[in-house]
């Protein structure tokens, strides 16, 4: 076990991402295990569980306050880059990985984009106990064919913040978040100039397009509906599938549902 580096606690210069790639031995195909959201007391138990069930975990020593945060991310990214086939995730069935977790932000993103992982199977691990045979896990956290964690073809929602045209400006601004039925965010648009149509990219197979009224195109441009398009499906914020409030403090918020 342990890191594949001669890394003394007082060492100031940590290995680079490329050095991590060069040093880390790839996990056996279909045997890489990950975990997120576990209480600290269960981390060592999780590693022992992995070893006793023939799985490979990221072999980091515990409690090193001297380790660089960037080195940690580089090390875990390099490990995820070398993962192939089926990977396993210890996480309660009714939970999703937090957006700001190392697993979601580094490891999952790396596996999802790397093209070497076919799917990630999820199973719970509580009080030091997991399922008898992790290869028999049935919950799919992510699969290459569906792209989004927890996403299956069905119903999605988009939450919109629509800003009024401010004094001295001639532009609308929009923010948006796309969520799947389990309220997991899979797409995000930061506050963006909406003079032209804007794309909300996400883990969905198609792009959601939002179009605001052109300033000056209506006697009441602030009251003009937003237009949405997802593939062949199109609708407006006035449709029954949407619910928008009035403007308050310079913006209004609303939600729409759509088949995804």
C-alpha cells in the first residue's frame, strides 16, 4: 500500500500530474473502486473491504496534512485516467455525489471524459459493511451510453433566472440549471449575455437553447416570454409546463419541465 513516491512529510515540491501518470500502476480492468461521502471512520474499513473483495483502491495514506491539495487532485486524476471497464463506487443508493467532492469534480469527470470506463456501479457501505459481492451491484451510477449520473431517459427540469434590462444597458442576462428527476444538477449556465440565443450545455445528449425577446422588439420586452428548444421540442415560458414569478429586485425566476 501507500503512495508510489518517496514523499517525506517536509518535502515542499510535490510530484506533478505527469509524474503521477508515470509512477502509478494502472488498476486491473473492472477492479477499480472509488468512494465518496463516507464518514472518516469508515475510510480505512472501505479500503480493507476493497482488498478483501479483489478490488483496487487509490492507495493514499491517511491524515497527511502536508500533502498539497493540487497534488491530491493530480494523483487522483492520474489514477482515474488509468481506470478501465467497470468501476465501483461506494455511495448510498439514495444519494448522489456532491458537486464539490473530489470524486465528482476530479475522478468522475476524468473517467467520464476519458472514454476507457464503460460504467460505474454504485453500492452502499455502512458501518464497515458492503454487499457480499460488489460485482453483483445492480444500481448504475453512470454508463457511457447515458452520460449523466443517475440519468435515464425521462423528465428533466430547468430553473431560470431572467434579469431585467438594467439602466444604461441594452441586454438581457440569463442563468440556468438543468436537473434530472432526482434533482441532480447536470448542466449549468452562469449569468450570460442573452442578446442572442444561449446554449445550456449539460450531460444530456442534446443542447437546451433559450432565446429572450430582443430589446425594443416589444412594448414590454421584460414581459415577453422566453423561448426554449430541446431537439425537436420547443415551448415558451408562458406554456403550462413552466411556472414563472414576477420581477423582484431586478430579476424573476421560473421552472420548466421537458422530456429528455
